[in-house]
């Protein structure tokens, strides 16, 4: 997949200019063809085989971006994408580094105003169980109206997500001269790490310096594990003693001695004048030679309160191994089926083998990493269509050792392999399965995915209800789930094309409608007439709605929104209940019924629960409603302004 350049169109974005070209990401300014607003595109580089951290940073920020919405945080825009990239609002202003640093200090009032804003933002994140872990002036944008916005969540941790950076990387993550001492030891779950970084920013605001050298060397950074910082009044004696006390408390080496929460820090900043003046606050001398020779007790992780993050087994765990991309489709289909049946969490893993893989010599070629990146994106989008959000991991080592270790760590219930089509490959799925099963204490079940030979669209019509097998019914259930998400996707896609005023006919919807193809195959089958009659009415209603939409002016956003929210989405809920009814009909003749698919059993409708809209068609449906609201508001503003200009 070619990397975009200035002037290219990426999905519905026209790239205007390149803002930044870094080792991990390239940032572009682009125009959103839907809203005609300028946005920022953050595109990860493709060399993920040499630098797996690229994929991890992107995956981390993309997942967390769907869980945050705050005026002090850069706004992320969620649209359908053909490759991995983040879409963000364009911000006018400069990062805080332009005002803070060597020979640059802030006035007391200005520094406190900025820090109070940062407290509000970080306090919000902590309430969402998110720790930023990379707070520094470069990640704080000061807008033209003097408010600030926090950016860059590539290193953040979230309690509701597996912390893959902890699981797969040994070295501490973050900017060495800003991160907390315990981060150097691998801590990523403690919100007091952010409080330490906020203390570093305060220190720099008032002194233009940092208490520790700006060095990426780990040995230099680890000095803070045993040594206390130089008091800021050593550099700037005019700093109020109470402010110094606040800074030094935030910078305490041991987390237990710091502020326990951001609101506690914010309270002291608000009422600093009322704090007592202490010897610590008035001190303006460097630590004594004695302290430097015999420092205090080193920082150690306190596992009793904040244990090192690990993936908790909240749900059944399924691992899919991307051994051979030529058979990844079969593996994904099996993973998808098992995830829907068991409401499982999915991990897709690619193992970089140093010795046994005959293609090792090619791993350094960037294009191979880009191909793998594209393969991951296809896999993710495939699963997200079913409201499944997989974790992607790239681990270096021996294939069998990595898979065994990963399954043990996750307490995986199932490992799904694909069968290799390479005649001389050492990575055949069956061979891998046998080698794993010979390992002592390997408890996970291993299966080699096979191509699905039964297709409900073409094969169900030829079968009698009493001849259906358990596996065929399960295939039908998965197909029914697919139909629901596909209809939701088709309707949102249809409206987006209308909004973009792309030429389309209603028959384009018909051509892409698998529900229609399924009904056409059943129409003349007497034994499935009951199913046909249940779904045909809803199918005709969907087409009636798209016909109605196509007759609305693309600029009449209010009318489109009304049809979508008052007709299309309620019909989607009715459709889901009907699919559950069809599933019960298909299962009626089975003596031993397969496990139920929760989606078809649950009578609630996902479109009525916005908090579930974190990815896939559900997120797109929620985003469409928001986009329509934005367009309606822009139209109202334009009409209001034109009315005012007419008066003048």
C-alpha cells in the first residue's frame, strides 16, 4: 500500500501539506470533503517488522481515542478508513515547549492558570481509568485563546484494555527526563505517574530547567530512583515557598509520598497562599554531599496497591496466529465464529522468527512491514464488522515458544491456526499444533482452521430443516449476525455517499445487499418459506427507506437525519429481533443444539446503547449522527450570518 503524498486523496480526505515527518509517524494537514474543514491525519510508518513499537503506539492511541471526549483533549474524528491512520481536529496554536525551557520561564499567574487547566484534563482521564504516561510540554498545545489541549496517547494505559506495551516490551516507555521513577521499573497503571510528570512541568515552568539531565541513557534516568531533586528555588529564589512545597511533593520519589490524586494537587494550587511555609519550601540549596554519596531508600514497585498491568481474564480468550497470510482468511473466520459464540476477547499474533523462518533476511525490507500492516488492518476491520475489537501483537522469537508463552499468559481457551499452502513450509498449522500439544502443561485447545464449505446464501435452499447439522446451524447463525451488521453498514454508507453528493442509484444498494441475495435464493424453496416471509418484509422496508433518502436533497441534512434516526435505526432493532426468530427456527429440528450465539439471543438492540459504539458499524452509525448534527449546525450558522448581512 503506497504511502500517501501531498495532493493525494485518502478516503474522503484531500491531503494539503505535510506537517511533520518522524521516525514513527507522518502528520498531514488535509481537507475533510464532507464538512469542508481542515483536519490532521496521523499516519504510522509501515516498518513494523524492524520497529514493532510503531504498531503498538498506533493501536494504543486508536483504541483510547474512542473512549475520551473532553474540551481539553484533541478531538478525534472517527470515519471509515482504508488503512491505519488517526483523524484529529486541526488546532491553532503552539505547543508549550515554545514558552517553557532553557531561558524561558512563565509568570506565576500564567503558570498556575495553565496547570489548573491541565489538572482538569488529567483528572478527567483518571476518572476514565486512563493514565497518559507521557505528559510534557511538547504534548500540551496552547491555543490562541490561551486554553490548552492535550495530545498524543500512544503511550497511555487504560484499565479496560490490555496493556500490550507492558506485556511485549521490556524497556520503560516514555520521555526519560519526564517520567516517574516507578515508570523506569515498568509501572504503567498508577495515576500518580502523571502527577510526577505534572510536577516536572511545574518545575520547568518556574525555573526553565529540569532537576534531571535531558538524557535518554537509562543509567542517567535511574538516578531519580535514589536521589531527590534540586529545589527549584536554587535556580529561582523568587518562587513562593508554598509553590516549591507543591512541586517537591509532586516530585517525591516514592509514589506514597506524592499527592494521591489530581484533585488534591489542584486544591493546593488553588489555595497555595493558605498553605504553611515549611523548611522544605524555603530551601534553596542543593542536596548535601552526604546525601549525594548516601542517597535515600531506592524506589520499588508496591505490588500491594498497583500491580504491574497484565491482561485479566474477564472473558474467554482466543488467540489467532497469523502464520501464513495466504490462509489468514480461514483463521479469521474461525476466530470470528468462536468469539461470537463465546463472547470472547481476541488476540491476533504474528511471530518474527530469527532463525527458523526462511524469510528472515527479508524482514528488514520496509515493504514487507507495510504488507503486514495492511494485513492487520484487513483483519481488524473484518472482526470489527461484528463488534469484535482484537488486540494485535508482534513478538520476536521461536514460533512454538512464543505461542506457548502467549497462551499461558492469556490463559487462552483456544488457539486457532491456519493451514499453510507452502509446500516446503516448516510452519504448517498441523505441525505447529502437534508440537504445541506435545509440550507439557500446555492447556489451551488448538485447532487448525479449515475452509468453510457450507454457505447459507447458496446452500441452505437445497437442504431440508431436519437434515441440518449442528455446524451448519452455527454457520447460519454467524451469517445472520453478519447480515445485521452489514445492513447497518450499508445504510450509513448510503447516507455518506448522499452527503458527499456522489452519484449513486438505489440499485447500487440492491447490488450490495446480501440480505436480498439470501432471500432470492430462498424465495422458491417451500421448506424455508417461513424464514423468507419473516425477512422479506423487513428487506422491503429497508429498500423503501433508501428510496426515500435518495429523493431528499443532499443539502437537507435535517431530513436525512430524521429518516435515519426515526426510521432506519428503529428498523435495525426490529431486524435484530427477527434474526433471533430465524435462528430459533433453524435450531428447532436439532436433537443436540449447538451453543447459542448471544447476539441473536439478547433482545436488546446495540444502536440504543451508544456506550457500546466503540468500533465497527456501531461506531460509524454514532459518528454519522454526529456528522449530521455538525452539518445542520453549520447550515444554521450560515443562514444566520447571511440574514445578519442582509440586515446591514
